[in-house]
């Protein structure tokens, strides 16, 4: 069972909470820990598993792994001895959302905008600017710069975005969701996926 959260700190907190609810789960709940994090000797009610060792999950007694979404979207496979997915269900406790200071979404949107412009023969360029290749390129670059500035000024909150940008954000985040689901179906096994955060509803 994989419980997906937003950060390593949240993973630890959720694991601790599960153990506090059911002390008999102490040895059956693990939370993912960043590879560069130092373990402490103090017992905090939850057991950690380094991200780089996540492929060893099937060799532990744990059947619940709490992990940040982005830490398991790609990288290590989590397999059993039969080379099949060791996790059969995932619970998304949070909806994926880029950090407000992460420019990757804006870069992807500008790239998408440029691709659309090229495919449709530069509809953003006025007829007067099509006289020469140089003028067309300058107009296209200026329009791209305006698009970049407009995207940078958007408040990157799903509920706050215009409908078109909201759809684009949802499609971008769907990639992350599918990459996690890909971890669950290795070896052709069935998997169950649950979206628990009410923010998924829209």
C-alpha cells in the first residue's frame, strides 16, 4: 500500500500518525526519507526507508509505505521476488501541484505556446510583420516574451487559474500521476488507485 503526500516531512508525519492510531503497525509502516537525510537515534514512532533503498521494500515486513509523490514518480522500481510490482494500491492524499517558485511549468507552457504558433503558421504575428523573415521572427519573439511575462504573473494556484491554464496544469500533473501508476503495474499486475484529496474533485 502506497500513501502519497507532498513532502518528506509530511511522509514522516503521516507514518507517525498511523502508528499512533495502531501501535501494532509499528513494524509495518515505513516512510520514505531523502537519501541525504541523516537518521537520528531517537525513536519517533515511525521507521524510515531511504529513497535509494526503496527497491528493497518487498524484503521488509512493511506493507504500508508513505512517500512524497515526486520521490516515487520515476527512478527505482519497487518489485517483489517475481519481478512484479510489490505495491498493489496507491492513495493520493494530496493532488500534485507545482511549487509556486518552480519555473518548469511556465517553461513547459511557453514551449507549448510556441509549438502551437509554429504548427498554425504564427497566428500571433500580424500580416504587416510577415513581410520579411526577420520582421516575422522579431514579432514572434516579442509575442513569446509577452506570453512569458503573462505566465510569470499568474498566481499558480489551481483554483485561481483561467480555465485554459487550469486544464493545462491538470494535464501536466497527470504525467506525474501516470508515472506513479506505472510503478504499480510492473509485471502486468492489477493495481488500485484512490484519490483522497477533495481538491481532485474539480
